[in-house]
């Protein structure tokens, strides 16, 4: 699912071509991961399954907000779907 904001890429004066591909294929994707986003910090559902981060897509008061949702879906039975809106 695509986020609602536009990515920005830091400006650079020059791009060094790849030693094999030359300038035919340039990957300008930049990722910066925060320590807090390490998988060990991922919330877990009471059923023990790691949660996934989702975005509310219904046009209501929480539209565009993110929430944690159990990754097991409806599989784990009596635990139900546990969510935490951010």
C-alpha cells in the first residue's frame, strides 16, 4: 500500500556510475532505519504473533492514521483481532 506522502531524495552534485552497468541503471532509493524500528521492537498480539503496521483507508475520522494489527488475521481463534490506533 502506498503512503500518502511524497518521498524526498537528498540532493547530490554527481552520481558515480556503477562499475558494471555504467549509467544505464541507477538506483536512487535511500533508506534510513531508526533503531526503534528494529524487528525486536515490533509489537506482538496477545496471541504471540508479531503485529503489522496498517493504515486506515476508510473515509472516516481515523482515515490516514496507522495502527498495529495482528498478522495472524482470523486464524488464531478466540484472541480476535487486536488493534492499537496511533
